[in-house]
C-alpha cells in the first residue's frame, strides 16, 4: 500500500486554508498520534474504507460508533433511495417517526415517551434541560472523563474534590455554567455520595455512561449502577443514562437492557441511525411531558424526525433485530480482542483490555482500568506507535488512546485474521517501555 498517502497530504494542505484545523471535528485530527495529515477517505464498502490514494483499510473506527452495519449495507442503501424518492424533509409529522418511537420503546421499556433530534449532543443537552425543569433544580453531576457532547454544561472539568464545583474545560464556557456542574470519578460511590451529601438539594440529575466509551471502554463494577440510581433517588435527583455510544452497540436496546438497570431518562444516537444523522432522548412519561408543547421545557428542531432518518433507522433496527446478530458480534469481538492482547503480550507489552459487546479498548498500562485516571495512565507513545503501525498495514483505528475499536456486522473472520496477522508485526516492532 502507498503509505506516503500523498493525495491525503495535499487535501489536508487545502483544508487547512478553509477548515478550522483542517478537520470538522477535533477527533479526526492526528495531533494525539504525532501530527501530520489525517487520512482522507473517499469510499466505504462493507467493512472497508478506501482513501483518496486508493488504499484499502479494515475499518474499526466505525465513524466512532454509528457504523455497526458497515458501509453501504444494501438494505440501508435501498432505504435511503426509497426515502429520497419521497422527499427528505417535510417539517411535519410522519408515520415513520411514530413507528420508530414504538420500536424504541419495545427495545428500551424505560422510553415511555421519546423525542427525536439530530445528534447525541442535542439529545443530552435536551435531557438535562428537562431534568432541571422537572426537578426545579440547577445542578448536574457527571463522571470524570465521560463525554456528553459539546454543550456548555458537558465541558466542565472536575473540581479539587467531590464537594467542589467544576471549572470550564473549554474556552467560551462561563464560570456561571461551571457552578452548576459537579464531577466525580466513575466507579466511585463514595465520591458520588459525598457530592450528593453536599449539594443534593440542588442536584437535578446524575448523568452517566452506563458502560463508558469515551475514555476507552470501561465497565461498571458489580452493583455500581444500581447504587448510583439509589443514591440519586434518595436525594431527589433523576438518573440519566447517556447511551449515545452504547445503545444498539453493546446489545439490542442498550447497556440498560444488558445490565438490567433502568434510568429515568436516556439519550441515544450513533448506531440507532444506521449511518445517517439521528439522536433521541426519552424516559418516564411524567418527566417527558414537561417538554413543549405539553410543558414549559422548550426544545425544537427543523431536522428532528425527518423522514429520511426515520426510515433508515427502521431499516437498521430490522437488521439488528435478526436472530444471531449480537451473538456473532460478541463472538467476533471477543476473538479479535483476545487475539490482540495475546499478540501484545507475546511481544513483551503490558496491556489491559476493556470490552463490552462489539467495542473494546487496549490500554497500555499495568493495572485494569476502572476510571478516567486509570485510562490516563495508558501510555500515549505506545498507542501512537501502535496506531501508526496498523494504519500502515491497512487497519484503521480512532487516532486516540481514549477511543474504542468497533466491529460491524460486515466484518468477516478473514478480516479478523488479517488484522491479527498485522498485529503480530505491529507489536513486534513496537518499542517496549
């Protein structure tokens, strides 16, 4: 393969002149893996992406989660074509949004009422607003390192302790916003309890990724989510599960289905859209009925519930709901992840594995990762070298040690074997720490 990727470099130079940083999302930058031009992709087919230089990559980026059906799945292509023939945007209710709402409730019973939006960021922003309206309280508790989109409240760093308010983690976020956000470590009930003891009367909601996907894949400790729910409710706060990554990725339904813990509100995105823009939020009817036009919490969107996204999402759920889909994803994910760990250790590297369903992360550190501080110990130099090694061998990962490998229904065992063969070369060449 042409590892020089000359046309990607040329497109990057052009992009730098007109697109901020040369990319339309910082997650696409190669800054964390040594810099330089990211790879510009031109076509996707099945489990593969093809760049502008004609190189083929086995795709484990999966567009950071939505690509659970792979690229150009024939049933999704057909659904898009059918929808486009009837027009893509009406600005009116449609029958497909009703059917999709019913299908989501059947998969996630906690979604008694739902509202469709276009992105996961919108879903989380709206769910938090509704929680504040319902409870009449201003503050939100989130978990350190968990990303909930780029709305102001979500970009708050931890204070010096659980009883301390956070500070802005991005320019443009005000101190006033930060005063309403507290951050505690994931998998740490004592810190959550301390924060609720200090601020509980002002806390509208605790928001959490039930299975973390935003600082690598990290599972909750046994009983942790049940205790988070209990503590939140004891202090009159709601529990919000951010399942933008995990919904229909770790199981049909989501992490709450897999783990048996129902929140008060849920946010969805990524995989539910079948590869087109779609988000949703919902939960208990008595809470969601605070949303306009029934209640005073306002949320609207021109693209919300558009007929194209609704029809594609229905087709995606048809595919994902077939017998054996998640069993195969689970088996393939375990096979690949275990093979990668074995290859790394065979060549003298210390790695830890975090895995849930069809997504997993390799951490270059000595101890199992249970929270963000543990994930931060994963060696960035080792990851960067691994990323570059796989990229040069036609295997595409997210360019960040805090992201996950993600499989699709279109990956084959031959793809996994090709990846493991590349892994043997990558880990053999990887410098030891």
